[in-house]
């Protein structure tokens, strides 16, 4: 995934920003009218999806070289 991160820095930045937001949500004392739990879950899912997208690109590039 290392080369994919360097090839797609905006995706890597999005992952970092989402992880920062997740950390802030975890520490927030308010439940934001009940929306905090869903936002937390959606953000975690987005991070996982972005990481899988980078992994897929890396694997696709490896398969092209074969």
C-alpha cells in the first residue's frame, strides 16, 4: 500500500482526517442529539473502505506487472 499512498495522497489525507474526527468523536462528551454513534460508525466504515480501495489499487498494479 505504500506506493498507492504516495500515488493517492488525497485519499491518504482523507483517511488521516477521518481518523482524527473519529478520535474527537470518541472523546466528545455530547452525543450530538443521538447522531454521534451513527457518524462514528459511518466514519469508521469510510476509513476501512478507503484503505481497501488503496489495497485494491496496489494489488491491481501488481497483477498488471505479471
